[in-house]
């Protein structure tokens, strides 16, 4: 297998998680080489959290894991799409199924929340989401 290009973005690649069945974009995150290799080995999404400065195994706190069904890589090999089964109902730490729950009109005139929360982040994380 041709290696991924971790030389850009301080050793990270951009990763989009997409629902394998519906095609809905769930979230955008980053992986370093260690997270990439762990994801390949376990078939569970593992990311690199820039805010925590460490590996972040999706669902380690919430239980909302992502089981990887397919991986698509771009031509430069510095970005990937993980087609996943989202277990637990929510990809977003704010309690929504997707991180992309806000719709903004193209002219910027209106912003609408287009989804219902799947869980209460205060109950899951013990803090506000």
C-alpha cells in the first residue's frame, strides 16, 4: 500500500467521517501516522486531537464509536474519507448525529439548526458540550 503523506499540517492529515449507509457527513477531524495505523489495525476510528495533544479514540468517553467500513484517500494522499457505521447514534460531542447540524443561507441572512439532539452532552461528559 502506498503511504499517506504526513509531511503537511504538522504531521497530520484531514479526515472526513461519513455515514456508510446514508452518505451524511458526520465530522471532520485529523490523524497523525499513529492514529492512521491504529485505525487500520482496529477498524475503529482513532484521531489525533489537536486540543488535547494526543490520540483520541472516537467514543472513548461517550461510547459513540465509529466502525470503519471503507477508506477513500485523495490523490495527494494527505486527506481521507472514512465511511463508517456510527454506533451510539451521535458523532458530535454537542449531542447531534452530525457536527454539520447548522444550515446557513448562502447569503448569510439566516442560520437554522436542522437536527434534534440525540443525547445530552452534560449527562455524557459532565460538562456543557
